[in-house]
């Protein structure tokens, strides 16, 4: 079956975010300001759809300027050398989205839980589809290896990073 329906991202109603434990007691949330995503489906059924998304790593925002600068540095994303992180799907069974995630120069297969929140027509006659995709990656798998330990011995930044991708797509005519 050919994938003949294209869906573009509705940026105003979408977010690519991550959550990471800080000192094992609190959670820091950040998101990317500059990102895009697409989906290709056979008709309106999203099963076996092709998904892709990318984010400009320099657009990271954790509401802390010093921390954002550190995240852009070679300790983490190295935004200058690796300006974009990407995800390209391999399969989607309606619940699990499997694909290749590339951060820096490393590509690894990841599995995201993907929930179609629904398909609806907006007041302007456009068909919209909303998804929530979540998953956990180990940042060290992607060479985001910076680490520090407090005097009390607790790790400053957890290795596990939860990804939360809330996207709304608009069906293209």
C-alpha cells in the first residue's frame, strides 16, 4: 500500500521536550524551540505510517541560560558540530513507534510509546491528528557523557532521559 497522504507539523500545537533527573531529587524539563516533523500515511490510517522529526540542538531551552549554554557545548550536544538531532521511523503498529534516533554522530534504534489522541476537523476545515510519543533513552549511548558528582555523592545529571513528543499534524490536500 502506498503512503499517499502527507501530514505536516502544526508547530503552534506541538512540542519536543525532555525530562532528566537532577541530583536524583528533582526533574529538569527542557524543549527545543526549532523543530519539524512529518508523517506519511496510506489514507487516514496511521498504522504503518512513516514519521520523521528533527530538532536544532542550539534551540534547546531549559529556562536557564547557563545550563542551555552548557547543553550546547561539547559536553552534551556540541551544537556547532552537530546542529541537528533526527528521528526516522522504521515501523509503527499503532502503539509502538520504532525508529533510528541520531544525536551527535551516533544513530541508535529506539522504541517510543506512541498514542494517537485522535483525528478531528478544525473550524477551518483542516484535518488534524494529535500524537503523544514518549520513551526513555540513555544519554551516554549518544556520547552525551558529561558527569559530575556532588560532595554528598549523588549524581548531578541522570543517564536516563525521558523524551516527550507532543505533535499535531495537519493533513495536506
